[in-house]
C-alpha cells in the first residue's frame, strides 16, 4: 500500500521542505511554497520479483540493418540549418523563447513546408483554437491539407493519437498548456511541465515520431522554470530577439544529434520569418558614415561571423551617480570597460552618463566586441569620427591588454568581404598569411585607440 503524506513544495524549482516558509531556500523565490500531498510508493526488490519481465535486447548489428536515417529534411531552411540537416526520428525538440518572438509562426511555416512535401503533421492546439491556427496558416499564404489539429490538452490522449496516426511531425503548442493525470498541480506548474515533457519524450522514442515542444521563457530568462526541461529533451532551440525589432536569431543550445555552432538570422515580416542570407549586409544597412560614437565590430554567433554597429552616447552626469546602460549589451561588462578606459586609456568617463547600443536588436554576447565598444565610447568622448572603412575585434582584459578571440581568420574574412580596408585587432599568430586587408595589431587598449 502507498502511504500519503504532505510536504511543502516550491512551485518554481520543485524543492521540497518539511514546513512552510515565505521564501524558498533553493531558488530564493518569495511566496512560491505551498502544501502538496506526496505519495510514497513501496519499494520492490527486482531480483526477487518474478512478475518483472526482462527487457528486449537489441544488438548493434540489428540497429544498423534497420537503416534508420539520422535526419529527415523538413524543408524549412532555418530549422534544417540549426538542427544539422533535418529532424531526427524520435527526437524531442524544445523551442523556447519569449512571448511574441514568433515561435508559433516559425513552426507553422515548418508545418506548411513539410505538408507541401506530402508529410502528415499533427498540431496540438493548447494556447489557441484550431480555427485561430488555421487563420495564421492562411495569413502565411499556403494550403494545409496534410495538417491535422487536436485541441485536447491531456498528454495521455495526445500520446494515444500519435501512436494511432504515426504522423511525420507532432507540434505541441505549448508544453505549459498540457497536463497529465500522473502529476499534481495545474497545467504550467513545474511538476506538470516535467511530467508532461517526460511522457511526450518517451512517446517520441517508442513511435519514432519527432515532437517539437513550444516552451515559454519566464521573466528571469529560464525555460519553463530554472532549467526544468533542458535535461529531458534531446534538442533545445532558442528564438531570441527584440519584439520591437525585425530581426530574430535561432540558435541551438543543446543538440544530441549534431553541433550547436549553427545560428540563423531571420527577418520578421507580414509573410512570417524569412532567413537572412547576408546578415552583415542587413545589420549595416543605413548606418551613419560620419557620426562620433559609432564603431563596427565583428561578433560570432556560433561559427557565423557577423558585422554589427556598436553605438555610444556620452554626456555629463546630471546626478551624483552617473548612468550606465546598454541595449543589447551586458551592463556588467559595460561597467568594466568604462573602468578600464579610465584607468589604462586615459579616457575619463567616471563623471559621465554612458549609453551603449547594439543596432538591429541583436544581443551581443561575444567578448570579441569589447574593442569595438571601447572605440565607440572613445569616439563619443573625444567627439571624433572613426574611419568608416575600419572594423574592430578583440577582448579587453582588466589590465588593459588585448586578448585573442576565437576564429580570428573567419572574422577577418568577413570584414574583408564587406569592403572594409583596415582591421584593428589583437596580435595574431599567422598575420603574414593575411594579404587582402590591412592589419593593425595592438597589445593594449591605449595602443589600439591611439
């Protein structure tokens, strides 16, 4: 017999405690602990239990003779590029992103592309009704004869439908809207989300049907809670960007079947998300040619180099504490660069407000953008325009030294392709092999800005 007890469980991180408290000791959230019944199941000794049947064993030769293809192209350029060629049979894929990023639009386009090739698609409508999804498909301008819709959000019913129909792709929109009888709490809670994802993943493995789960990102940037689903699924895709800008970036955070180096830049328009074939050209369109506080840097998104314009605005501080804000940049790293500029480059910004921006709504994470951002800040302080045919890349250390960054040859090749004539960068090992562009190699920040 199972014994029913009660524990206090945090609704955000699923941590358990014997008594109630206002603040969770594991994740630090306030007001998230509630009393939840817990069923303690009786443990069995498997060696002595004669009712347990042995599992069916498959050797490696049988799996090779089955001829299972590693991936099947979906027909959608963005998904196929990030997934490494296409959808793997039996894969559980999580597509995460903030509301309004275009997750449903991207999956609708993928469903239409596969349906155009004669593939059968099962679309589980959890957040929208089937008629609303049909209106979105009509707006995208394509027929959807091979797409079936269900609005039942019970995981048991969804798995039974997948087992009966064996579609080529199943889309769950979203995982926070489905529920299962095997877990307590409401749909969207941490227990329900984990249980639903586990059952859907097992269903994908047994039926060889790839399943894409749509996961919303919380205010803290976590996917359905603090890393609640990343270890359950096979692939985690992230759709990032600014809702007020046109560009979106699709990247793979985790991929058991391929590399996580591929990223895709997409443009949002009335026809959906379109892949940008030349990201550097799109990001540098209509940039100012003779404006202080503007510098061109080369950043890496996976293994794809992209040129991005970094802007800085420096003004006298109106209050005792100056303001330092970055849009698309890390504020902590911005503060560190300002301290290095003041200490090692002789550029006094300790009493000034500094605003920095990465144009195009791109979230710059690459430390190789440090030198370009420092050049933009120095240009804004000195009110001098930088050479429009010069680009920058390099990481800046706390002692003012320029440190090497990953894949400098790819960055220089992209800078030369875009028509730039000079590159300011850290010291390179094989600089003699680069002939098509002028290299200005520097050891520290003072030398680079000089």
